[in-house]
C-alpha cells in the first residue's frame, strides 16, 4: 500500500499540539528544488524554527507518532521521489550566526562550513581551512564528522549543543560526541544547534592562501558546477572509494538521467532530467559492481530520505 502524504492534515495536528510555535510551518513543501541534486518529492510538513527555544518547544509538543527529519542546505542529501512523511525541520538564519571569542569560533548548526572557515581566516585563526572544502553546514559536519584535505571536524571541535526528540537541550564535549570516520555517536534523534571550535593564531594572508588552494583543488578534481550531492560513498578502510568504482568499470555509467561523473567517479550527477530513483538506482548498481569486482561493500555517504516513487512511477 502506497503511503499518502497529507500536509494540510498534519500541519493542523501540529499547530493544535504546539499552538505557541513562532517559526514557519508549511504543508506539502517542495524539497527537491532546494537540494543540490534538484530532484525529489515534498515534505509532508516543513518547520523552520524561530530560534533554539522555539525548536525545543516544538519537539517537546510534537506527537510521538510523527516522524521528524532534519536537513541542512541539502548538499549531501537525496530526497526520494515519493516525498518525506512527517515533519522536516530546516534550521535557517537564526541558526547561521558565527562569532569569534579569543581563539575560539562559535557557530550555529545552520552556518555554512565555508562561512565558518572565512570567519576564522578574517580573525587570523588557522586550523579550520578544511571546512572551506565541505559544501554543507556545521550541523552536518558535526553529525558526519565532516572532513576534507587531511583534516576532520573532530580535530578542531571543542563542544556542541543539541536538542533531543523530547525537546530537552544537551551540551556535549568533544569526547561526548564519539566522533569517528564519518560518524557521530550521539543518538540520531538529537538535532545539533551549534558548536564551538578551536583555532590557532596565524597570518590571515597565509590562511587565505590555504583556503584558495583548497578551492582550486576542488574545482580541478570535482564536478563542482554540476547537479551533484558531493561524495557518494565513504572510503572503506584501506581503500579510496573512487578507485574501487573506477576499477569496477563504472566511470561514466548512466541510468536514466543519472551518471557517474567522468571527472571524479565518486560523484553522482543529475544530467538534467534524472529522478531520485535514477540516482539511487545508479548508486546501488555501483555498489553491486564494486562488490563483485573487489569484494568491498561501499557505504553510502549521501544521506537518503523519504519514500520511493509508487509502482506507477508517480511521486
């Protein structure tokens, strides 16, 4: 049986359960156009909290049977064609502030990684340049222990804050986060709201030069101007995902409107008319070919959410 999304009914329930929310609650909100892939269905309900207290209040009053999904700028996200049931929470401007205190950088979970790197640069604080190579937000960087160009979030984070499904606020030390390769040990229902990072004094011009080098390296090696979702698969122990994909003969492989990038074969592309089903099917085909060729199981790094399309091919 195909699940039918009814955003009007759900938002009515949510407003009745949490009448004092101050943020924006939207029924049947399109998600695909705001993802980097530009594909996918709608959110049954989309909530943009006004601030941390508003988010805490909403979660505390959200009915237990309503699923909650949080997204950032959707740079490493695939929304399936059937849409996302329940409420999708997106942290906007109030969660995007970045400030500097001494040699520490405070960043909201909605802040772009690049903006955090540039704020640190302007303050003459080094160590966060790698964030300029991650096209996402701080919330995602903490949740995935985001890393690039030889550094990871765990190397610079001091603490983080978050709110659980019951609306309870939590503070986490670096050790509490249990960060390992592309993984965080904090329960999945916790929505990160901010983090504090440690920088080290350095010449702003030298820091900018390193950021420029990272930006150039990305442009040279990755399809940064394509409709893509960033790195598709995590690197298995002792391997590089792109090499395994290349060795399995998948460079340039297509399904429907989706293609494995010729430039960097750990990137899936929407050539213009792909569906989320095309993109996910291509990823699964790559996993199968890599497994057959090398015996290695590739693990998705792209987060996939929502329902598949119906048997009739409709969202």
